[in-house]
């Protein structure tokens, strides 16, 4: 069971809380601007507020492309990489300690630390992989000659082929020599040929050059273009969460990857590959906080119909829609405004619509109360308390995840929520709370968004009554814009220029493995340009992916002077 | 071999080198206590049995009126506060000390983020740097202990938790997730992952050695493992000059990890009679998994596989709803709604359940004879939380439940009530700025949590004279 420590945890406390710092200035500054938008708001996702938020822990100059820390392969990347390298189907890293996340993503380099605990898992995995690789069926993928006859020469030949793949870069002769020496030492100690070569494979799979994505420092301070192999790794781990394949490595070797046309062609090729589904599984699910769906515990007394098959159907609806967006089949804004979706019989029952005649999610028209991300049961269930909906969480989620509008954290010594009197609606309870001046500024921003979704209960079932009174989803935003229905609100969000910019910001964090620096004009210019391309394309995600990769912040790094 | 003689022999087994043990495999364990291999100068008196440390985390604090006895002095099983009744029922109240009035002012966040800052401060007594990337904290007390006690056992320490790390977003108001989810820290910048799968933890404790191999074969395996680690050290060291200073910090983490694993190759071997013990199964069911976790911890102590264990009943904010005691709401959320009718009773129920688990486990340790006493007697067991009470989010007057006699260093059955010499410290820290917190910590009050940690280290034979912001052993805890 995962913990409840997700970004909204502070707010789960109350269901409504008071927030300080949402000054009238912030709340009211949209006058004349986008209704919800935050084109100029802070860069840091995740609603932080303390010193260092939006930083990367790096001392690289703000006026340059910055750098990404040496990046340990995370759980997903390790599994995918050993699969692509060795053809193994062992999912060895699934039992590894989960990776720490930052800004909502588990691939932020600075948060991926190494300890003897983690290393001991990598060691066990390397032993299992080496054993499998030397089995008769797999042997040819790592060894190209007769080991018993060829001895050191065979080890050397095999490594010359294997090591550059494993380490994702050309290797030096002395790097091979040192591994051959390891073979010899083990042989001298009485190991069999296979045992000794197994040690060599283990060592190769535990070396820093395998376990980490390393961009070496040139020793000359300043920005430099990534070399082809560094760029190939950044690209393949962004789009595939795995190592470069032979063709991408070839493009790195012949220099074509470093040109715009070559890079652009590789982006298109990688996106068309099955492995690009990792963008949905890793970027999509984390951006939308969908992984939390695995950890929700709707109260069985209140939501007796909730079960794992419903949970699966909910997840599939959102993931399949995201996959269409990732593939460029639909615009991002469609995610908010669509009237169709992927529903199976279980979810159709939950939505009160006719069965679709399949246990597999089927693309179909939805009833008027459904359509769009904000009405999907997955998100509504993640953003709920075990026994009831959570309008404040929902409002905060829209602001943080869709619009990158970061609210300051609640002040200390939050006043207690007024006791929920029987027969009081959620809207009345929240309204009572907003009278408090310390609560009003932020809740004026969050509450109307969340209350617009009150027709959907804690597991996303449609309802029209709350505490004996009809639900009124209408609301007015802080700039005075009014809406009557959740669909109208979704339409407003879909048109908000903050939406594409926010998705771009999240995608940069994921793609780079670091957050954009809030105080860096260089990074901000990259975000502006990528957002512009994305918007110009009609919000097609592959165009945004391309814009991120083609940006200087992705293709360059800042080196430091040798010490 | 009887349980008792096993325990006695295990007491000194850890002091033998792995090689010595392997040479005499199957014989060593039956030998009587050997004076010649006992460590000298580590403890005042020759140990009759190993002393262990165990650190338990319970999320969301306690309720003072249901936890703290009304008077200081001996605990009365017939008048135990409501939350402590399970200890009396399990017959272990006399093995417990309740410390009240112990402050951990380092746990105060800058403005907010109490659960992350408090959880990370529980075993470090260092204020967390408020960042999402680039965490800075300090070494945790269990790792200080492991540096000494860990040399005596097959594994230096064991970190377990009921909830996985990972999660979404900043986790707590600008504090990195690692603070909210990791109790144990290798050093200032390295959170130490916990194991959440009991079967996996059990197998790791045993090591990957195949019990059917001969001593000769195993020694060769060990040399092969070592050859790989030596290669990695060499390879990583050569990489250093080719990296930025920031990356060299990461490389240092790697080098330290390799060296630590290498040291474990030379550590004591798993006793033969423990090697074939069957591990418990993992389960998605919380209660079943908790039972399995207790099996693992008991196993670790029974076979002396490690003497330092950290365990969290959840992460900060955890453990979520507790349907097994009919708590359908998120426990953490409940602590924020203490004015709602019926909620204080539900929170009390959550805490009572936690103490029931502690009591059940203490009872198991007590039921294992060892030397002239039992394993609980030879343990220093520590329980605390991220916040004092869940509602106010204070970091003074923290939960501080100690159990076991640390091999005779601590008398139990007491409520020891502490007060700060200067009450201004907690008022300052509660202003929730970094500067006020630093000023508060600088006031040398003796009722600080770091002093409790220091006392327990000393009770367990760790030659520490200070820990974090300690001013000295907490008064009145250790036998003089």
C-alpha cells in the first residue's frame, strides 16, 4: 500500500482549509487577462512555496542551458533497459525501493539517490541477469565466440560488441581491458569460464556507466552541445523510458542526430514506436496524478459498488484518451471538452449509460453529464475523501496540474473547520468558511472550480442532490466570468492559454529530469517558445514533444571548469 | 539446541569474524561463551547478550489526555491512561518507560509542512532544508548505531515500513517527498530507502548464499563478489575527475554504497540453523503484511542478523483509512477535524490500535528467552511520531515511548516527566521561521529528543558522546 503523501495531502486534512498569501493581488490580477490563466506565474509545479522551489540544486549559471545531474536509472528505466539490452522478460526492478519523486515525477535526476540498500537490489538483479544471459537460449546476445576455446580473446571480442550498447556510448580499450582482467582474476581463483564471464557481465551491469546516465564534464566552463550519444540517451529515455536502439545509436555515431533534420526525424520515428507508450504510462499517469488511483480507499459503507474492476475501468478510460493525445490523434484541449470516451461495460454501468457490450474499453459517445477529463471517474475518485467528494482538492488540482497556478501553502494553525451540521450542503459549508479573511483569498480561487464538480460524488457517480438539496454547480471565477455547468467550466479551461503552457512546463520537467528554473530567463524563453509551437499546432502533443527536444535546454548542457 | 543456549551462544557469535566462523562451521555455535573473543572496552560490563535498538514511527501524533499518566513515577497497570491500556493488557507496561515533555523543536517547519519536517526530524533531530530538489537533513540515529553495532552482525541495519515511498508532488507544502517518507538517512543528503515487502526483507537478511554449498565454494563466491566490487570502486574512482562537482556528490553516494556492501561481505555469517527458515509471504492486506513484518523483525533479532531496526506503521500522513478497526476516513484527515462530533473518539481508536500493535510485538520479544533474561530486556525500543498532537501540529511534548532495559542499562515501568529549563525555546520555534527555530535550538534545554537518542545509543554500547543537537544524556533515564 502506498502512503497518502501526495501533493494534496495537506489539504486532505480539512476538505477545506484556510490559505494565507493568496493576496487580493494574486486573486484579482487576472482582470483583463485570461480568466484563470497564469502565463507569468511561478515555474515550479507542485504548490511549493519555500526557498529553493523551482531550483535544481545546480550552480549552473541562470543565463545558460543548465545541466542535469547524473541520473540513476529509475525502476521503470531499469526494467525497460535490461529488457532492450538483454531481451529478458524478468521484471527485476519491480521490487526495488520506489524512487523518490520531485515535482510529481519519479525521473527527476537530483531526487534519484543511491544507497547500499538500493545497490544490493541492483547486485541481486545483475546476478540473475548474468545467469540468464549465459543460458543457451540467450547466450548469443552477449557472447559471440567459443569462450572455453577463446578465453581472454573471446571475452574481449564479446565486450567490444556488448559494452558500447550497455553503456550507451563508445568505450575505450582500457575499459574493456579492465573487465577482461576481472575475468582472468576469477579464472585464476578457480572459477569456470561461465562463472568468470558471469562476473564480467555483473560488473558491466553495475558499473556507473550502466546504472547512471552520465554526461561527462569537459572541464571547460560554459554551454556546449551534447554529443550524439548523450543526446540519444536523453531522447530515448524521454520518449521510451529506455536505452537508445541501434538506429538511434547509429544516428549518434554518424553525426546526423546533431542536426535539426536528423533529430526531428528520430523524434518522429521514436514516437511512432510501441515503446513510446511509456509517455502515457510515465508522463501521462504522473502528470494527471492517476497513479494515486491505486491507493484510494473509498469507504465500502458509502461506496459499496467500488471494486478493482471499476478501478481498472476508470484508469483505462483516462489512459487511453491520453494515449490518443500523445499520439497526436486529438488536441490537448479535447481532453477537457470531448463528448466521447473509452468505456467498458463496468464503467458504463457506473456512468448510468447503456452497456457497450464489451469488457474492453470501447470508444463511444457519452451521455450529456459525461465527457472530458473533469468528469472522468478516475480523476474524481483520486480527488476525493474516502467518504465524500473533495471540492477543495479538485479545485486545487485544476489550478496546479492544468494551469500551473501555484497556491501558497496553508498558514500554520489552520482554524478548525466548522462542524458539519446535518443537512448542510457542501456549498454552504464552504461558503461559511470563505467568510474568514485568511481563507477567503485562496478559497475564492479553488472552491468555485471544485464545487462545479459536485454533481460527481467521491467515486465519480453522477448525482443531483446533496444533503437533501439540489446541487448547484454554477459559479463565478475571480475575474467575474460565470459558468452554469461543469461542461462550461471545462470549456473555459480548454481555452485558457495557461493550459498549454502548463502542460509544456510539466513535459519539460519530465523530459529533462529537472524542473525549469523559475529565475532563469534562458529556461523561460525555452518554455515560451515550446508553448508557442504547441499552441500553433492546435495543441498537438507530438509537436510539443518535438519543441521540447529541439530546445537548447534539451540539446545543450553547461559544463564547469576543471578543478 | 535449546532456545536458551542458542540465545547465549548468539550473544557472542557476532563478535567472531565471518572467516573464523566459517572455518569452524557447525561447531562454533555450540561453544560456550568465549572471553577471548568478547569486545573489550565497548561496554562497562561484559555482555551476556547483544543489545539491540529498534525505532518505531507512528504517524499523526498522540492525544495527551489519553497517553500521558497524570503523575510522574511508577506506571500503575490498574490506572494506565486509555492509550496505554493495551500495554498493561499484554503484560508489558512494566517493561515500558513513558517520557513526557520531550521536545523535538527541530521538527518545526518553516511556516508549514509539519508532517514532512517532523517525520524527518524524528531520528535525525535536524531541521529539514525546505526544498523539493536538493534535500539536506542529517544522519539518523539508527545509522549512527549501525556504524558500530552493524559490524557485529550479518547486516548492519534493517529499515522496514508499511507504506512505500514514492508519491506525487511536493508531498508536504514545499518539503521534498523524501522527508515525509524516509526515517533513516545515511548522511546529510542521502535518504535510506526502506523495505516494504516482508518476504524480500527476510531473504535479504539471509543473504543469497546457498546453504548447500561447501565452505570452500562459499568462500570462492565471496571472493568473486569482492572482485566485482573492487572493480566497481576502481571504475567509479576513475570517473571522478570527468564529472562536475555536483555529480561527484552522486558518485560519492555510489562509492559509499559499494564500500558498505563490500564490508558486509566480511561480516558475520548467518547462523546455520537460521539459513533454512521459511520467509513469510508478502500481502496486499495491511494486517497480514504487518504480521509478516513483525515476523521479520523477530527473526532478525532471534538469529542476531542485525541489531538495528527502523519501522514505520506508515509514512507521514499515513496509514490512511483503517477499515480493520472501522475507521473509513483517512486517519490524518480525522486529526484535523477534532471539533467534529465523534472524531476525537475515532482518533483515540486509531492510537489505541497502534499501541496494541506495539504491545503485541513487545510481548513477542519478551517471550524469547535470552541469557538470564529475554530479548525485550536486551533491547532499547523507541516509539515516536512526526507531530506531538495531530491537530495542533506541535513539535514539543512528543510521543516518547521506550521499552526494554537495553541489557540492564535502563530501569523500566516509569513515567518520567520533563520540563524545559527555558520555556522560551518552544515559543520561539513555534513562530515557524528558520531563524526562530535556530534560536530555539540554541537554548540548551535538556528535555530534547536528541538527548533521548544519545542515551539509547550509550545504553546499547555505542561509544557516542553527542548526537545532533544533544546537550547530553537525558537526565534520569540511564541507570547510574
